[in-house]
């Protein structure tokens, strides 16, 4: 990934605005994991007027439920899960400062609109490369909802975590544009 853009968390409006669909990135800093059960709890926490277990400002949530760590490793394999399951919750979290999400698959129109309005970005991670991605994780610890097991929210310190910009804050959609570019006219 010699021509990848290096980005450091926390993200800012400016750093998000510099990203375009198709950009290969190497992410370094703190990111959080969370899947649908954790997202549901985050929204319930907000609805009850309580503070979230972590500050979302400028942060990235990686839609993943990692495997247990092997001895001497901070985490087991950590591949992306399908993102649409988080779509009912993502716009609210984006409106509260979340700047990035990592997963796989398409996003709902409501998520894409929130990304444009609040300057956020959606990264695609490579399904099937979970063990490789785990090598980018230098530290991992549960910070919330430990009872959810693999779906608990984890704080990961990552270095050069590989991803691709799938949806940018300018309305770009790599899946749509890719299909149009490579569609066979019959």
C-alpha cells in the first residue's frame, strides 16, 4: 500500500473532507469496535440522558466482534461485519461527533445523508483478511458492555490499519460508481 494516505485519529472535518472514494488509507490511533447490540445500548444510553462510555468526537467505530486473543497477542482475528445492521443507529452517533465507520457492505440513505451533513466517512475493510488486520492492533481492552462478549465495545490502538474509502462526505459511493464503471452494456 505504497500510495496509501496515512490518517491519524481523531479525525477532523478537514481530514474527512480530504478523503475521496477509492482512497486507500492506513489508520493509526484509537478506534473502537462495536456491533448492533452495542450500538443499541449506546442509543439507549443517549435516550436516557446518560453519558456514553467513550467520547465519540472525531472517533471511528469498527463494526467487528473480534475472536479471543492468543497468548501474547492483544486481540484475535478481527474482521468486519455487515454494516447495514448498524444503520438504524449510525445517524444519531454521527450527529454526536462520530467521524468514521469501518465495515463491509452498503449503507442506508439516512447514513449517507448524515455523513454529508456532519462530515463523516465510511471505510471498507477486507472481509477474509481478519488475521492480517489483527496485526495492526497494538492494544485492545473492553471499555463497555462486557456482558456482550465479542460484541462488547473495545478500545483498540491501531497502527497502519488498512481500509478503503467507500463513502465520502461529498456524496461519493464507491460501490455505485464501481458498478457503473464496470457494467457491461449489452
